């Protein structure tokens, strides 16, 4: 959805929550990539919780969050043994980043760089 980049997640969540759920049997899922830098310090978890609670209060049904920096992905590609527990969201499923092919790792990095 283009609105995320142009107007931010709040715009995107409002648009999705206005959809008639009858038009999307089984509901609509947001696959959301967030930068850890958006949620700094001690207030970071509260800000993220507020964002997710707002989405649900507006009628959102499902949300899949992937919060990893591009720098972390690069380091995982260079030293995979140090990142065996890094889980990422891939189109429709989650996977350990280091178990993915180098081509798919690069694709996820490219998407993250936006």
C-alpha cells in the first residue's frame, strides 16, 4: 500500500479498518515492517503497544510485525552464526533469516531499505 510511505502507518491502518470485512473473507492482515529506531528508550514499548491497540480498536483483525534494522540484516548475512535466532517475516510466513537462501536474504534487505 502506497499510503504507508506517503502518510505513515496511522493513515494505512485507518484505511484498512474502514474496509468492509465482507469483502475480505477471513479478514485482512497487515504485514508491517518497523524500524527499531521508531521506538527508542524506555517509552518505546509503550509507543508500540499504543500503535497496535489503536489498530485493534479501529477494527483491525490481524497484524504481523517485523522489527529489525537493515544493519542487523547485513550483519546476519556476514556472520550468520551470530544470528541463528533472528526471525523475519517473509510473504505469508516467518523464517529464521540465516536459513533463507542468499538471494532471498538480499531481497528482504532490499525491501527493508525501501
